[in-house]
């Protein structure tokens, strides 16, 4: 009740100014580069006042008041300025042009946030929105008008208001917050000196408007009879700031009052302009509206398409099975990402949730990043900043949230349908957390690898500098030749990153002992007995297990082949049922493969075992890892490197909060589906147990055998449920009597599969009862 | 999961909606697929689509209707949008002559991107706004005849002719498809009935490759 938008957002790191934690509008203005960060209150007030003056000037210059036109004496040149003038620059020309644009803007505005209609639909608010959009379009004709002609181009400003409205809303909330504070600490705003009270008319105008706002807010829980605080210093620092920010006698007087109802329009314009223009940073929302490639882009693709492919690239590193599934279905990223990016996820979330997402987006720095190797042209220039990385990571986080649901789709249509209807009940906090954990990876891949030497080998010098708002001119290497060959760009990138991975392996070997230590516990658990039991595993799991067994028996070289074979499995798909089963198992096996990369093991172990004191024998895993990394066959290079990257990601991941399992489970809508997410993770222990079958079982490990087996049994059960649900689905889909041939085909496969599943169930029951 | 009835169909037809921004494409779609109309619907960003299964000439047809923002000029989107489309509903607003004038532009767009055999239907929407009419029915009718398009006027708001428009275009597509099927050396007609295998799934079947790769 107190605040319409409780600003309980996770604290912004770094430059976040905790003074304004309660004032999102101020916070955002700092993050958007409108207000200086960590400046004094006076400084903030001065900058604010200047910005407001500028806006007022622009508005006066560009918006024509019809009243003014009627007053003919005001027109200096009646030949030019008459309503029939053909001169587009005449006052009347401008007036008509504006009116046309205004009409279109209005059409968009009436569609704004129905759930907050009470605010956005008020005439005052609509007027503000309209003027801001109108002015922005007038100042940026490239987005508002077709070149040369004064014909309105429908192209771009259609959705701009959806970017503007949240900004306005945030400012509005700030003002409301302010009025609450004012109510409580009223006497600080009063001009009481020595019992001599000034009449209210002496107070600044703004106070009156605030009072009006205050009166509206009657359901306020603040108590007026709060203990009197005699001096400002006794107030909390936050309240103190608010009082200082809103003191009409402070710097710039009324014009400098920070959250001010009167200047909401001015402030919103500044924010909108900064958001659209990117304030010399990488992410400039306006670019997402242009169909033409950004200057200097060597891909020749529109920025929003570039950003979409960056999103898929990140996804391929994070979750290669989901990525390849989408690619195989032909679901190109721009189909859904266009909408996600253009309005910064505004269509996918409710306003309150959206604000917390924007908190994070804005909190991330928007400085273009070009670490050392400026010549490393990425095709994702738009997202080449921490902010861009976060946006990309957020999108991937959303995809991961839908993971199981998407993996269950069999054609582009149903897949897209799910993507275009992002569940409203998604847990935004978790999505954000996940996105944060992916951000550094996103940044790393979108910018360039920090190791300059291999990068030099793949010099791709760029005209990136030409991209208008480059802040990084200092780090440009002008000598590098211009090389526009786009071939196998990502392959190179993989190679680069792969090398880095190897370097990391070497240097951080010691640090990894720890994970290795844990890993061995599991290695010791495996025994030949397990293998015998597996013989009973049905046709579904046999695939994974055989792959795994192979690697366990034949050592490192096979290891690499293993991962590649599983990814070929991934890419080969048909439409029948058996394949369906395979697909779900493939998803599991691919993450099992990531076991090859050690850090992953750690994460898994952490999940599996609680007991830290167990014998160590990390040699096997270490050597096999190294050799597997070193002995990649030529034809395996691409795949393997991808695997390594996935592993790397896993490693990064552990810094993020919350394991994958919990995250995805929590947020999932369909119970049956959510179990299939767990699937890919849970299956890993099964196979990794087999990995270490050669190791001697220790006494301590024995104690854990039972627990592990139980866990295995448990995870098997879950996997079985997933497969069953897939089967169920399939059955429903081909239930038609008419589709005879199909049903027969399906029937055969199903009988087999069901039988296999029964067997599996038995085994898993035994296991979990141990 | 019990979407049984929805999953059984003889054919799957992809139909695209095109036309200027604000002519009511999204509302035609929602009226047809969900029998809904929203005065304050948000403008489409990128693509959206919906499906509906219905009976056309005794066959169960699953219509997959794609809707895109009228101003989407991204080739990476448009190529996918038109790929595999068997029909196109070219919509204009009867109250806005400019949207009718732009019809020829949209026809060109179709010729550039869509299959040459695509069935096109011209739709004049918003007939409920009688007092605002700016495009005469006869003008549109004669234009449609000249260009070889079928033509109908609709009101998504009042649900007038929407069903008929879709029925007509789906029927036309069906006739063309079934003719094709007969002329090609398909075996016994019974196997045709086996449905799914014969589904004219738009996605990958199209031979026409987009001129630029979208990735």
C-alpha cells in the first residue's frame, strides 16, 4: 500500500548509489548516464535542472501551439507562415506534419498497458507520452520520417511508447514516494522560524502540486503523529537525501527538485532519449528499430538480427542440446527475439516484473567493450557491453526457463507458439539471477577473448570505429588490415576460446584438485556389478550407457569421440517415436558428456554428496581430461570445442546462485515437463559413476555406495517418468484411427519402449530401495 | 494433453496476413481463431500466429495463420514469413484509402517473396465504420478482378464475413492442392486419406529459397 512499486530490487552492484535505492527514477537516470554517479545532491540538482531547461527549449522550438498560430501578430513572415503555405518548414507546415504524426502516436497510446490503465490512460499522462514521442521523432527524423519526404514512416515508432511508458511510470512512482515522505516529515518542509509561520502562498508552486498528490493518497499507512525529529541529521540517510533533493531552496530552486511532478515530462524525455540513443554506449534501443545495418557492421544485418544471432550463439554455449533442437526445427531467433529485444522484454512480463528486469539492464554498464583486441570484430556490436550481455543473457535465461517445454516440441510451429507465449507466472527473480550468472559468459563471447595472442592470429580488423558512438577509440589498432571474409567466424572463435580453456586447465590445475577430489568418490562407486545391471536397461538408456561405458573402458581418446557421437545423435533426427525417446535421452547424454570437463563434475558432486572427507584419486580424471583435450581428431574439432565451452560455462555457472535443477524446476509450469529438465542433470551421476569403474573402491566410499545407488534409482525414476510423459503425448497426437500406417509404426515402437520402461522401473525401484 | 480433436487433420495450410499497419490483421486473426476482438490490441511486433482446425469441403483442415507487423521490413523475418505459405490475405482498411493504395505494394512484396502459386484474397476490413468509408466496394472489386484475386469485405469487430473469408481461401487452397495431388502419381486415394503423410506442411517443403540467408 505504501509504495506502488516496492523497490526491493537486488542491490545494484558497483556504481549503484544506495542513497537512491528508494527512488528508482533517480537510480535509472544515473545508470542511463543522465545524472552523474556519486555526485553531491547539489550537483544532481544542477544537472537535472539543465536537462529540464534543454527539454523545455526543444519543446518550445519544435512543438507548435495552434493558439500561437491564431495570433497572427506573432508571425514574423505572413507570406511564409500561412495555412496554405506549401513550405514544409513553415509554422503551419510543421503544425500539420505534427498533427499527422500525433494522430498515429495517439493510436499507439490507446493500447498502452491496460492493467495500469488508470494511470496511463489519464489525459495528462497521454499528453506527456504524446509530446515526448512527437518531439523525439521530430528530433530523429531518421526514425520518424521517410527520408526527404514528410511522409510518416510507420516503420519504427510503433512500439517506442512501450519503452517510454515504464520510464514515465517509474518517475510517477518516485513522486508518489516523495509525497509520502513529505507527509511524514512535513515540518521539514515548513518554513517555521521562531514561531513565525509564513503563509502557504510563500511556498513554491511545486509544493502545492505535491499536496494535491498527497491528498489523493489517503490510504497511506504513514503516521502523522510520528515523533518529532528536530534536526535533519536525525533522519535516516535515505530520507535525508529525499528531503534534500526536494528542498525548494536547494540548488536551482524548484527546477532542481529531483522527483518532481511538474517535470516528469522533462525527465522522462531525457531518460527515453538516453535509452534510445544509448548515451554513447553499445545498446541503443533505437537501433533495434532500424531495418538497415548499423554503420560499420560487417555482417550487413540489421542490429536486431545481429543481436538475435548473438543470443543463439550464447545459447549454443550454454545449452547446446536446446540450441540444436531449435536450429533443427528451423526456429530462427529473430522470430521471437525481435519482440523481446525491441521493447526490452516489455511484452513478456507484467510491468512490475519488467521494472526489476530493467533495473538490472540499466545497472549494467553500457560502455562498449573491446578488450585489447579491437580488431576482433564481433557480429554482435549492438550487444557489446555489459548491458548488452545482460540482455542477451536474459533472453537465454528465458529460453532455459522454457527448456523442457521447447525440447518436447516437434515442429517449428508448436515451438514458436511456446516462445511467443512466455508464461506470465515465471519467477522473474530466478530468471534474473540466471541471467546474471550468464552475463559474464555472454560478455566474453560477445566481445572477445581476453587472451590476445590467439586472437592476433585471426585478425579481423574492423571499421567498428565508424560506428558513431565509439568510446573505445583509444584501443583501436589502425594497422590491422581490413579483412571482411566472414567464413567460419564462430569456428575461429571457438578455437580461440578453446585455447583459452586449455590455458586455464594448465594454470588452474591446482585449484581444481578440490573438485577432482570429490569426483573420485563417485568414481570409486562404480563397479562391474553396475555394468551387469545395466544390461537390463532398456533400449532407451542403453544408448547413453554404452557410450559412457566405452569411454570408461577405452580411455581418453574414446572420450572425445564419445562426445562427438552424442552430438551426432543430437543432430540426426527423424519424426518417429523411437527418435522421440532418443531425443530425450540424448539431451541427457549430452550433459553427461560435459562431464569430461572437470568443473562440471564438481558441481554435480556437490549435488550428490555431502561428505567431504573421502579418498582422493583425481589422477585418472585429470589425465583423461587433458589428453582428451589434446587429442581431438580433426573432424571432431568443432564439436569437441563446443563441449569444452559448455564445460567452461558450467564452471562459470557455479558462481551463479542456484543450481540448474532447482532454478528450472521452480519456475516451470508443467510438472511433467519440469521433471524432464531435472532429467538432463540427474542422469549425469549415473553415467559418471561408470566413468570411474577402474578405480578401487575404498572403505569410506562403500558407505556412500548405497546413497549413490539410491540417488541413481531416484533419478532413473524421474527419467522414466519423463519418457512416459513423452510417450503419452505421442499417443495422444496420433490417436487417430485413420492414420493407420503411422499408428502401426508408432505402436511397434511404443510396445518396445513401454516394455523397456517397465524393466527400467524395476531396476530403479530396486536401486532406490537399497 | 487432450487436444485430440485438434491434432487430427487431413491438411495443414499456412496462410499469411499482410497489409498496412492498423488495418486490423491481428483482429481478423483473433476473430477467426478465438472468436475474440480487442479494440485495444497491442500492435504486433515481429510475428505472431494462431491455428484453427475446421472443415472445408468435407476435409479437416488445420489452418495456421501467420500475422506480422505491417511494417516489418526485415528480410530475415519476411523470408520465413512467406516460406511455405499457401495463401495470403491482403487486408486494407475501407476507411483509409492509403491502405488500399498500398495494396499493389503488398502484391509486389508477395511476388518477390512468396510462392508464385500462392492464393491471394483481398480483404476490405472495418465495414462497421460505415460513415467513415473511404474505399468504394466497386473499386476494390474491380481491382481484385484485374489482379485475379478473390475479394471480400469484412468486419472483425462485428464478426461479419470473417469466417467466410477464411473458408473461401482455405477452400481454394484445398482445390488447388487436391488437383495437384491427383495429377501427380499418387497411389490409391485411400492412402491419401491417411492424412499426416500428405500434409502440406509449409515449412521446409518449399522449393523457393530465400535470396539471402538469414543466419
